[in-house]
C-alpha cells in the first residue's frame, strides 16, 4: 500500500504546472531557429581552451598551456592517471552526449519549421545554460593548468592538484545536464515538427503494406538520440554527484580506473554507431528479410511508446535524487528507493531499445 501511495505522489508532482520565465529574445516573435547553428558555434568559440573542429565537433584544447616549450597539461592528459580520464572518460561522455546535436542541429536551424514561440524561447534558454556550464568547465580547466604550472617541477599528484582536478571532473555534471536539455528540446522539434508521425504503429498494418523506407529514413536520428539516452543513463547512475570523481582522484596504492560499467556502456555505443546506405529501405522491401525488419519495427514502436509515456517522470526523479549516493545509503527512504527503481527501469528500456536497433542494423548488413 505504501508503494502505491508513493507512486501516486510522484504522478501528482508531475501534474503540478510549472512556471517558466523565458528570457526576452529581442522581439515579439521570440527566438529565431535560423540563428541556432550560429549561436551554438558562437558559444563554443568564446573560450580559448575550447575548439570547434572542422566538422563542427567540440574539443577541449590543453595544448595552449605551455611552459619551457612543453605542453605540460597535454602531456599529462596523454600519459598519466588521473589526468588521462579527461579525454578517455569525461570528454568521451561529453562527445557522445552531443551526438544528436551534432547530427541534427542544422536540420532544425530554419524558420521554416512551424515551432511555437514558447518552445523556441525554451531552446534559447537552454543554449544560455549550456554557455554557463561550458564556461564553468573552461574555467576549471584553466585552474588545473595554473596549479600544474605551479607544481610542474614538483608533485603534480599532490592533494591540492587533485582537489582542482576533482573540481574540474565535477563541473562536467552541469555540462552534461545542459547538453541533455538542449537535446531533448531539439529532438522534440526535429521529431514532431521536421518529421511527421515519427513513431508510427506498424502493428496496425500488414507486412505487405509495410514500407521499410518509413523506418530506414529516420533510423539514424533514433540511433543518435539513443546514444544520448545511453550516455544520460550512464552519467546519471555512475558520474553525477561526485563519488566517481572522488574515487578517480584518490591515490590508494595508485589511481583507479573508471570500472567495467564504462566498458559495457562503450560496447553498447559501438554496436549502433554505424552508417548504412540511403537505398537500404528499398533493398529490404525486395528482400527475404522484410518480415524480420517489420517485426523489429513493431518492437521499436512499442519501446518508443513506453519511453515517451514515462519520460517526464524519469526526468523528475533524476532531479530528486543523486543515484550513486542513494544506492550506497542503507538508510535511503522508500521514496528515494522508488526513484532509483524508476531510473533503473528507464535504463532497462533504453538498453532494450538499443538491442532492437542492433538487430535492425544486423538485418541491414545481411541484405
């Protein structure tokens, strides 16, 4: 009975309307989506230690910190734990969190989409949050570089250096969160305004009526968004809250690695991070694998529907708890434990979704 009451309480919380105050965008028409790509690039270009690559990817540049003709920060990042966790862990997660933005920001950077003013202003607000979060990480990079320069001929693994590095690691929490907020808003615009009926119920038709192009043409966008979802689940369960950063910057007979869960996460990403032919839909339609692909399309629809129906409560509970702290707290409340269960359930469905994507890609490879 107590469990049912807690679930009812969560649902009631979600029904309370929020009050949002949007930043003025300069005119009555609100934020213009045609400015989106330019604004995003401008944010990244503001920071000396952040680069926008030739293919519009974001990277942190540690090579600008030079002493006695040596790129001392880059050398540590490339060779020594725990500094190497920056590129091998935190920046890798950051890059994966940006996959949907990287691939679909240009599709949404147009005023031709009939997106209401409130949603456009919401996206603008999330861009500002991203700017603030990126500024925080950029500043913490500079602070680590400063303390390393001071200790360059001494111990770069002392407690002061490790405290600065931990602060840098922790600053990624808000950066990931800001990227997820942009992704959620941008994906809503793409799936619901740039596309029509992105989650079609294929169980309502027969295999003879099924056109594989209806899936294949938007499959990449679903793959890129699920890469973000896998990353969100991993960071929510393992990175957020500072316990991981404490572990990584504590020297107990050597500095630790990030653990096997990260390896499992990377395997899931690699399984779906693939390209396929633009003609694959037609090829499936005339192949012996059409029935198999049709059945996977129905599974994908069912899982997408579950994710859509439970997404708001998932976001709510993520804001209510720090997963790693509650998971290790023997005195966690029933409410906190229920929040963890909701997060675990979401992660399970995302993994199932990824497994269906893997099966669909396997069919594509066999055609």
